[in-house]
């Protein structure tokens, strides 16, 4: 889509906090109106709609829309966002193992500003599966570079949590 459309979507999301839960349907209608401007086969439509449902507390309605966006070829930054958000929604609807399968390959993918979000969402999925040590290792590994001190120690502790030879 064009930059004007992207700017209007960004503005809509910037207004999200103006919609309390009892007006969530109004926010979703705003997103639906923007989506209606897209070509029928655009992956952006189901992605934006999934985000709106997800952000208003309806992971169950978001899951099929995230899947549709990815099936339609959503790639790049928004594709990565869709995988992160889908895995979180899958966890919320009781399917954390699918979330783990979806996000694990992202650990070896191209690095960007979403790396820590990948690790955080994956850690939650792992925790839901009773794999807390693996989840904690991911979170500590993501946190370590942001610390003003102890980066090396925290990174080593993270690795030790899952090192089978320790």
C-alpha cells in the first residue's frame, strides 16, 4: 500500500489508548475501514485486523487472521511481527507448542529490533509448556546486552541454565 495509508494506520494505532475496553469495537471498526481500502488479496488486511482483535483481548479471533496474513505472503518486518504475535496468541488459546515451533526458527533468522520480542514471546510459550529454565535462559540472554554492567556474567548464566554438559 502507499505511504499515506501506512501513515493513517500508524495514526490509528497511536490512538489505541483512546479506546477503553467498552469502545474496543470502535477501534476495530477504524482498522476495518482502513483494511477495506486494500486489495482483497493483500496480506496487510488480515494482519492489521489480527492485531486489532489481539490488542483488544481476542486472541482466538486473531489466530486465524495472522495465519491468513502469513499464508498470503506477509514477509519482512511485519511478517516477523505476525509470527511473534501469532505465537503469543497461540499461547493464550492453549497452543504454546505451536508457538514454540513458529518462533524457534526466528532465533537464527535475520537480526533486527524485534529479536528481544522473539525471545520474550518464545520464553512465555516455553514456560507454558513447563520449560521454565529454557525460557529464563532466553530472557536473561535478551536482557544481558542492555545491562550497564554484568553483561558477560548474565549471558554466561543464561547459557548455563540450558547447558546439558554443566
